[in-house]
C-alpha cells in the first residue's frame, strides 16, 4: 500500500493486491523528492516518463499534482492492468499513458520520438550496476530529456554513481535519488552560410 502525498488526491491510500511483488518509494523519500522537483518545475506544464512504474506510486503522485502528461512504462501485466484501472478510478486516464514493456526495449524502440522534463527510474534494487549505466546512457543519448530536463534514478544508497552528467545525489536512509542533467548540445556550425 502507498499514499498519495499531495494534490487532488492528497492522503489517498492505494492498496495493491497482496500477491504483488513491489517496493513503492517510501512517503519520506517521495515527499523529499517532490519538494526538490516542485522547486524547479511547474507540475501542470511538464511531461514525465516513469520507468519501472510498478503500481504507480510516482506516476499518480505526478498526476495528483496536476501533471497532464505522464508516460508509465512497466513490464508486469498485472501491474499495468492495476495502473490502468487505478488511473481510471482516480480520473487520471487522460493524463496517464500506461505502456507495457521491458524498459530497456522500450527506450531503444522509442528513441528520439519524445522528450520529457522529468524521467524517473525506480528499477529493481537487485539490478546490476552495469544495467543502471546502460539505462542512464539510453535516456541521455536518445533525446529523452529536454534541455531543462532531469533524469532521477532511485537506487540503494550503497551504490554510488561516477558519471559526468551526475549533478546531485540525495540520501534518505537506504534509498537514494541521483540526478543527471541532459547531455550538452554540441555547438553546431552553420555551414555554407551566405554572407
């Protein structure tokens, strides 16, 4: 079970079926994360990509705060069906687009199609470190982030990232959020410019 912290459905508890193997972000960590994000972004005018969406703890937090464009990618069919039914129940069906698929395959398939202000990833904590690096590369190198965008990776606090785009890591107990900025646009010289 998890709770929506703020917005339209503030304090709403969402209970998933008991047989779901999920680890929703704790209230404490989620509150801290959204405090950081809301200082930078107007929730009502941004697009969000939620990777490894699980049962929607982060997806519905964005939607509750007025975000009108949340894409949630989740592989488990039980979870995607729960995401869809919960979105419908809360009146978020127009705001939330649930995509069923393996996150890595999805990122490869839709590269350069759409950019987001916020990409959030809460991969299973047992995922290998090299897979985290692959995920970060797929997001940063395929225009998933807008120029003012940010990639937020939730991970175990004992894992430390060494990456040129890493701008901050915030630790909340055994959970940490690492923040990555987009790749810098290369200086493109205009060739054959008429004088």
